[in-house]
């Protein structure tokens, strides 16, 4: 049947509302800070085939995960083995669609009057799923067996009866069993909420109307994306970026390369130029590559674009088996996120050669710090897992954003008050770094420094990061953003810097580590930046007086504890060749 346009838009909005309500429920009820505060989770509604009907995008990289997780379930279970009240789980990167072991997916089948019609799904990060190091992100892993407990697509709940055996296995393999099991139960609860809301919608509009709307919604999204693509000139664009290392070969950057071919309404994303699969856990699976391409199109077409299978239908990718973007089992994948960011930046560079009206400098990428130990106060093990950003790149018409996560990681930075109340660390510094944003007509956003002191017991520290040696690239004459850096015990005996991928350093009470995150790359010639904007940056502490003069050739006088633009000297400085 054909659903009328008004009803179709109402259904689309209703689906989006259901998914967002699922997500809000998960964030409010999550046990761990990684869900409650960082909000490292996504929710979706899928049809029976596992195609995304609606998704609330917090983490765009999950756009490719849900269909792959559903495919794993449908491969292992027949329709007769899927019942109302069931819930399936998986965190397997190869047998399911999880980006890495800490990301556990829950898919609950939706039934309407005893007929199976789809899935309510979510995917959320676990504080610890086992493995050699707290947080389950060992930078020296050489195979997935060293990355924690991997669960293939299995039935976790059977007709509303939760498997205590599976919970016991998960808990026994985690340093934080209460958090892992508690978060998983909350995921099931969020899926049940989505199931109930979907059933209510079907009761109101009728099963045939809702199910028929899916294909129409897919077609609308696909048509909108293809129409935008058709407006671009035919051509080819290429982009290339590097990740600092794979965690094992520390002196070897990992190459990400893409060639985009645009013809008519079609795009081909060719990743065969990427480096071979890495020894260390910098690899990513093709499902995540697809998600990165979907993210690119969302940015180029419409940030408010309805996320559904119609977007995926536009994506054609070419990957080489045995490469960093299509590794052979059992290649490790656990510290994959910096690789995804480099891939997105190569995509943005390539697309800007086809659509030059939309450009952006490189961002800070993503990084995580993980501190694990046993508290003297509680006697329990803890894993402090935090996700950080830095500065985003300058973009067409706007400066980059400071102190934020970018691109594929929209996770939030956990508040200081929460960290200090729940973990055995103290925050000593949390502030923006002046001059860290790449200079340009549109300046890159600033990175920040976050400094911690370990308190009551020994702790094990790991870092998952990048852009400590490879700088965030500026474009069209813009300068690079400042690289990141991590220092143990700065200014003290035994001070040492550590690489961007680093695992399992023992910190003693009183030890300090300081993490400086990268700034974003600039866009455009710095000499084209309005001197008044440079002055404003100085007043806000974003740019120092020295850099204003050296890079932007803007002269500033200090008067009555304020900065005043010296217009004549600025004109003279900028007239120099």
C-alpha cells in the first residue's frame, strides 16, 4: 500500500522519537560512567531483515554495526527460534557487527499480535570485558583473543527469562561485573521500551501502514541523497591520512587512503590504497568503513537527514582483503577508533575535490584514558574509562570548536565531580591550550590539558590515542593543529612521555599524568582572518600576543589590562611580502 505523505512524515517523526526515548532511558539508567556520562551508546529500530528503519545518531560509527549484528543473529537463528520476549546479544567484530569487544549490542525482536515485525536495538560500551588490561583495550594485542571476551550472536533472554548462566560468564570475565551486568540489563530495558512504543504506534496506524512506510522512507532518504550527489560535477577525489602507529610498530604510521569516483547519482568509495592489516589493534572492519561513508554523506547532504537503510543503499565501497580496513580473522581491532577518524578525514579531503563548497580542517580525533585498580575505600575493582576530544577543524565559514569530540565520536567528556566521586583519582588541571588551534581564515578549535593524580592505591594506566606525531592537517593555506602529548609525572623525577597507543603502566599513589589533546587544523590563509577576530581570540585566551603578530600579522597594544588593535601597524605587517 501507498502511505500518504502527511502520515508518512508523522510516522518518520514518531520513529525518531521512539529511538531518542530509548536512548534517553539508557543514559538515565546506565550503571557505568561510560554510558551515564560519556553516553557511548546508540539505539535503533530495524525491520525483520535487519535494515535500519530509524537511528538516533550519537555515535555515527554505529550506523554500520546494527545491520551486521542483525545479520549474525539471522544466520544463527531461524524465524521459528525467535519469540516475543527474546533478546539477543553480541560483541563479536567478525561474527557480529561490533566495532570491538567492549561494544555489546542488544537486539530484541518486536512482535505485533504474535507476528514478528522487526527489532529494537542498541549498542553500548562496557567498562571492562576482560583481557590483559583494565578497560579491555590492550594496544599490543596481536589477535582478538587478547582483546577480552567475545560473544557471538546468542540468545540472552528467552521469552522474558534472562539467562543467569550468561550473566555469570560475563561477570566472571570482567573487572567490573556489577557495571557490565547492570548496563546490559538496562540495554534490554531500553529495547523493551522501544518495542512497546513501536507496538503502540502500530495499534494506532495499523500494521500494514507502518510496514509499508518503511520502503517509502528508505526511498525518500535515498532520493534526497542521490539528488544532492547528482548536483555535484562528475569527477574523482582522493584523500590520505595517517594514524601514528598500530601500537606495536611505534615508528610506522598507518596509511588510510580513499579514491571517490562520482558519476551521475552514484559514488564509489575505493579503499584499496589503504595499508595492509596491522599487527596491532588498529584494524577496522568493513561495516565501520560503510558507517564512515554514511557519516560523510550525512555531513554533505543534510545533518538532519533521516538515518535509515536508504542512506546505506547509496554506498558502494571497494576494500582489499587483508588490509587495515578489511582484516583477516583473527586480526585485532580493539583500538580501532583513531583509525576511523583518519578514514573520515581522508573522505572529507577527497569529497572536497568534488564539492569544494564544503571543506573542513582535520580534527583532534578521539582518545581514551583508562585507569584500573582496586580502591582502598571500597575494596572493589574499578575501571575509569574516559573519552576525550580536543579541537575540531576550521570549516567553511566558521572556526573550529574547542574542547569537543569530533566526527565519529560524539561522546561527552565526563564531569570532574563525577570522576572524583567515583574513582581514586583527583583532577589537577582541565583547561584549554592557547595557540593549539591551527591558524587560518577560520581557526581550528583548541585542544585541552587534563591532569590527574592517583590517590589511594596502585593503578594501571592505558592510553588509546593518535595525532601525537601526525598533526591535524590544515587545508587551503591553513596551519596544522598542535599535536597531542601525554606525560607521566611532569616536572618530577622520572618524568617521561608516552606514545599515543600505550598500555598497562603502573601508577603509584601521588603519581601524576598529564594529557594534552590536539587542536584542529585551520582553513584558509591566516592573513585573510579579520584582525578583529584575532583580537577577540586574544581577549578570550585562545591566541597569544606573540602568535597573533607572528602568524596572523596582527599588532596589538596592551592598555588598561585590555588588548587594543593597532590598526596602522597591522596594515604595515600585512603589507610585507
